[in-house]
C-alpha cells in the first residue's frame, strides 16, 4: 500500500470498525515477507536492547558481554553470509512463530484502531522499512505526522500490560532501546508506547506512554553499534570462511 492510499483510508476510518481492523491487519500481514528480506543481515530496533547495556554508574553505554549479545552478533554475521547462499531456505529458518507472537500480531491492528479513536492521531501504519546504512534499519509500527511514532505491544502475559498501566513505565528495558533506536533511525522526536489487552474491561484495555527522544541514549546506541559492525566484519573476514 502506498502512503497516499493509507492516508486516504485514514480519512474514512470509523464507518465500520470490523473492516477497519481487518484492513490494518491485512497491510501488516502482506508486509511480512518483504520485511524479512529487507532486514536480512541487519540490526533492527528489537536488537538494540540485546546489545546495549548501561554502565554501573548509569553515565554511559557499552556492548553487552552476555551470551545473548554474542549469539545475536554471530546470527547477523550468518545472515550476511546467507545473502550469497540459499536465501529462500534461510528465510524459512528465520521464520519463528509462537502463541505469544501470534497473539501480538492478531491484536496489533485492533490496538492501533483503539489508539486512533482515543487520541485522534492518524497513524500511517504502512510498515515501511527505514534503512540507516548497510547494517542498521527498522520498521516502526506506525508514523504520526512529521515527528511521531508508535510502538505497539499486545503482551501474552497480561501482567506486563497491567504493570505499565499502573506504573506509567515501560515494562521491559529492551523496548526503551528499541524505541530510542527507532527515533534515531527515523530522526523523529517522540514515540507513543502502546500496550493493549483485549481481555480486560474496555476502560483498562489500552495504555499509552509518551516517550521523548533521548539523545544521550541514542549516542550510546550509535557508539555500541560501531563496535558491533567491527565485530561482524572481523567474523566475515575470517580465513576459514573464504
């Protein structure tokens, strides 16, 4: 769907809620195959929280020394090698589904519609992959005007939604890095972090937390990603891979 088509539909929203939800979910579903190919061998928003950690004095950021970060670096190196191999089979191996991810995907469109109804904001949800360079990119869940983004979570564990609803804070620090990563990649100023639980009473289903751009964290992410790029290049240039 083109951006103009998406915005035309937004102008007519509300006439049929069921059709509106189906429309959003269809756009998201149709974007998945292209999305997988575009992000192959790249670090994206959901990766930043696995790589970047804050120092003990909370004054700086550095590359995590944990197994999760190491495994992710080698996975991305493998994906970059895959580009010259059997991409079709490789993409199939990257397709991971579970009840948790399916639950999130099933209700994302409904959450976006509820958000638009509550805030009056029009969301361009065309699922565009934003490429910063050959290593870094991302696909925000939606764009608002010239300055805003949305990031939607429909957690399988309803306690996570409840925690954010009551505390007014993001329940997983990985998502803080994801949001700041998207603000970095897109150059935007703020993001609404949305959690949605369709099984609660309507007044408790939707929670919205406004997150402003944090240039200190963004600089930390940028510095760590420079380190990660060097490690990837070192792995790929290993003589055993030639």
